[in-house]
C-alpha cells in the first residue's frame, strides 16, 4: 500500500498555513502501511530524519543503516526507528551537546511530539527527568507518552500536529509551534531558545509572518519589556532585598532570562512597555 496522504478534513487549515509560510507537506501525516513498497519505506525514513533531526543535512555516513534495515524488515516500528534516531550519538551531538537545557527540551518537544512546550511547568518536568534519570529517560519520556501514542501510534512519523489540532491545548500553542517551525528552508542549528522569554514570563508568543513582497516583517524587535525578578531562590515577598526590576529591549531578553535562571534567580513578571 502507498503512504497515507493529507487528510481531507484538514485541507482548509493547511491552505491557511500555506499563506503563513508553512508548506502543507510539513503538517501532513505519513504512515507506513502493511506491504509497503521500498519507495514507501524510503519516504518514511527520509521523513523521520527530517522531523527528528530538525531538517539538518546528514551525510551518508551519518545514517543509521542498521536501524533502517530493522525498519525495512519489520523488526521495529516507525516509533522504534524514531527512538533509535533520537537516542543516537548524532542527535546528541546536534541538539544536546551544543545547546542549553531549555533549548534541548524545546527541540525535543518539536522533534518528537510535533508541538511546542505549553508552559514553564512542562519544561521543569523534563529538566527533572533528565537530572534524575539521564538522557535516555528524557528521550523515552516523549516517545513512550500517551500523547505520542494517541497522535502517532506505532506507524506514523511524528509531524507538527499542533498546527492543525488544538483540542486540549492552550491558544498560544499554535503560535509557539509556528515560531519553532520557521519555514521549509530552515533547520534547528540555532542554539538560542525560541520560547524561553515567553515561557518564563508567561507571555503570548506572536506569529511572525514570513517576509513577502516589500520585505515587511512583523516582529517584536523594537519592543521593550519591564522585568521584575528575584536574585535568589527565596520568594521575593519574603525577602524584599532580592527583588529587582529592569527594562530591556526584546533582543536582550532571552540572554537576560537565561542568566537569571543560571544564577538561581526567578522571573516574577515580564510586562511589555507601551
């Protein structure tokens, strides 16, 4: 049988996404069916590499030939192949060794669950999993989750389903996954967290449209934000000396918030200046 195509009931939403700069193939589910042809298997393998490795170019020597053979021979499912790729030294070198914890977890959500983290709580949960159980457990926590099973099962390649289904999710999830996707020509080389400021400060994430025509592009780069934070883990209300305030540009915010968390501080509030 051939690969499953785009669901008809999603076509209207997919057309809307195309106008925002996201190609339809990026949100179309691919399923490896029984009696699949070699062409179908190769299409699934390419789709897994593209999704899980964040659209990175990989050399022939980087391919997981043994895992590919296992998938081709029916020894592992698509879910099993996704796990092999995400547990590989290649994935670690691309996304774990070169990124901070925030960015690593952010990308794990994108690559393995097809969505962005909803809030700071989800980030904290995965920080705890990694700190207490290690790398493999952190990766498995996505692939073995109920959410993964319900959306992809054993045979569907993970894809950005957060772009077409919002049931049970906060309204901001669409904007955040859009922010992570970036467009068909982009990859996940950037080590800078795309959502750190919005998650830490519980801020809305704006949809940044792809540049078109005259080059106009919507964004936040000209905005300024007032940040209230504490310089220790003690709640600011118990220690008024730890509470500080600062107004900074949007472009400075990600690094500033990272530094606060690294020093053991806490973001109390982030307010956009009018």
